[in-house]
C-alpha cells in the first residue's frame, strides 16, 4: 500500500498548492469563504436557501455547489435567484478538490461578493482531507443522524470551525440528545461555534445570520 | 492524475482478488453475506438490532462492523448478545475493503452461521466501489435524508440489490416523498427489492425478516 500512500501524499500536496492560490485570490477580494460539509441530506442546501432568502439584498453571495451526480442543488439555488451559482458535478469523486473549485471560481464574476459558500459532496469522511482555500469549514449535522456522529467521524469535526445542528424541529422523535452531541463535538474541538437551527421552521437561524454578518465585517476590516 | 488512476486500479484489482476468496469461503459454508451501506445515521445498526431481536434463536447471525473511529456500533450489538461480532476501525479510511473483512472473518468462528452482515462505513460514495465478497449490497436510506439521494449517488443504488427505506415514522415531517424515492431508485436499478420500515416503531420489518429467511433457504439449497 506504500505506493498508494505516496500517490495520495502527492495529490494532497498539489491540492494544497491550488488551495493556497484560491485563499490568496479570495483574501485579496475580502471574500469570506465557507466550505459546507455534512452527511448526505443534512440540509446544506436548505441552509443556503434560508440564508439567501434572509440576507439577499444585504449581502452578495456566491456558491460553488458540488455533487457526485446531478446539478439539482445548484438549480434549487439558481431558481431562488439572487445568488451567483456554479455547479460542480464530480462524476463519482467523493469530495471536492481545490482544482475543481478553482476552475469553478474562474467562471464566476466575484466582483463585490461578500461571502462564497462551497457546498461539498455529502460525505463525512473524505472532504475533511481536502483544503479548498476556505476560511473555515462548517459542518452541518441533523438531529436525525444520531448524536454519536462527532465520535465516529472526528476528523471532520476537528477541522471545522462551526457546527450547525439542523432539524431541531424533529427533536424528541428520536434519541438524539443535543447536549450529548455538543459534548461529543466540543470534546474533539473545543473551539467549535455551535448553532441549533431548523431550516424547515426557521428556528435558531438569526444567530447564524448574525455570525455571517460578523465574519463579513471582520473580513472587510482584514481582521481574519 | 494518471498515476493516481493506475494505482487506484491496482488497489481495486487486489481488492477483487481477496473479495473472490471471501465469496468462495462463505459460499462453501452456505452463508448469506449482506453488505449494508448508507449515509451516516440512516439506521444500519438499528436495523441490525431489530433483526437480532426478532430472529435470534431461529437464525445464527454474524457481523463485521466497520467504523472510521470507535467500536460503538459493534458494542451496541455485542451488548444485545446472540450475535457474533467483530469490529473494524478503519482509522480514517472512508470504506471497508476486502482485506479488512477477510482479516475480521479469520477471527470469527463461522460454524453454523446462516447470515453474515457487513456493516460498512456510513458513506454513500466510496463503499460502492469495493466488493467485499458479499452476495449483495443493501442500501439503507432514511426518510429524513431527502428523496433525491438515488439521483445524487447513483452508483450505490445501481450496485445494491435491496433498498431499505428507514424512519417511515417520520414521514410527513419533511418533504420526503416515498413514491418519488422509489421512482428515483428504480429508474437507476429496476431490480431493487424495496422495504419501507421504521426501526423505531418496528413498522414494516416483517417483510424484511421474511426476505432474509428466503435468502437463507435459497442459499442452503444452493440456489443463489
């Protein structure tokens, strides 16, 4: 397997090189870049729809949306209007890499964009290894997935800066324990900023919007 | 990237060689082998708990349980008792491979075992590429994940022989449309056997148990 490991290392170091270029490009434009990661169906696209609905007009948003197949997520946001969207179909690959994101960004007019969302492939494992030039990873977890997920997929929670707990409207219908998932996640990464939301009902989303605004302001001031 | 592709091909062909050995070994013992695949938190372990609870005594079951980190799933089943269990911690790898399963099987006494479950890592992408010597893959999808998942992760649904739709007790609390997920899945793989269940309430599980019994009977008769 050492041949495999050495090729993987080479691929990752090439990825890091391109990610650094993306970071420099976005940094020069003072664009906040968030890499959204989660299991399939946790609600990344719903979170983006809510965010667009709430902040459109105040904040200029762009999205690079990755999926193994279909451009459906991208199309949901394009239909909503107001967000610059570029889909990436990975064609089987289990994660986005920096080269895919770089190509997609070359096809977006980033003038005056405040925040770039990168919606990764729904996968709690592989995307954790790939730097996409983002300022931070945001992991979305839904209350129907089980409160043990941080323990089972620690790398993703370690490398994320924020955790959005989605589908809190379904609490009580499963054994999911919010305080347990927080303990599990904070035990791995004590610096995690945590949001408890329902993209279905809208509950808890104001804190998320406020945080986004703060990130943008800090970026404009060149504090991050 | 051609170096990466050629190494991947080599890894997969070595995997197939070991998978064929597993298949021969299990075939000689007339053991039904099911490779359970799903997103994180779809309910693979809950399905196994229910199955163990219902069929223990009638059917002798063994389990190889994979996780990126922790042996928690394996421990849940070990605590329940009655099932031979061997955990595999992949230590970061996003899928089980045949070599991991082969090593785990060498540590299980398979005498008189009727059915072997292989609980894969929660990931709808990577495990689809790895033959583990199973008779068939069974994909578990929960109603909280969205009915678009077959379209977004077609390879997994194409390579599975059965689809278990779990958490039907939560239908109506999301936009999940059972007929749509069936259409989406059957459009990719018309031969899929479909079960609609709730591992929480027990609804629909009798069909699943009956199917398992039929598989075992056919295997003993050497019909599969």
